[in-house]
C-alpha cells in the first residue's frame, strides 16, 4: 500500500484485488506473492 500511495506502484485493472493483499499475515504467503509480482511486473521508468 505504501508504494501505491506514494505513486511508486501503478495499478492497471481491478484495484480491489490489490487491496485484499493487505490482509495477508503469513511470511511465506507474502514471499510467494512477492515473487509472483516480480514475474508479472516491470519497473516504472
């Protein structure tokens, strides 16, 4: 959320899916999501 609010992350499509990530508590789940996100995104220039 911090990256989104500071405009370091841009979201295309359904933003509600991104907002559900805030409820994740498990470190393992967070790491899996982080790796999947890296596969699907590219840095903003």
